[in-house]
């Protein structure tokens, strides 16, 4: 999932925080980094009932290697 998909789904970081009970600073860091870490993507996929989908290709190669992700 991309930052734009996350923003479209939740609207803003405050709504994101209220609806997910995740830190708004996480949202802001992801915007700054330009990607959502794959572990967080998986959590958000579960929280949204699959409306947002975790995709390894939306994370940088270094994140994929560090986490041992395939694909």
C-alpha cells in the first residue's frame, strides 16, 4: 500500500490515529520516508478488512532485505 492509498482511506493523520489506535507520528514518519514498512502494512490490511492491501513492492529494497521479504 502507498501513502496516497492510506491518506485516501483515512483522510488525515488524526483520523488515522483515532481509527487505528496507532501513533500519528508513525503516519507522519511514513510520509517523510515515502513508504509504509511492510509489517505496518500487514497490520493495516487486517485493520481494514483487506480494503488496503500490503504489497512488498511498495517498500524500498533495503526494507525488503532487512525484513527478509520475498517477492
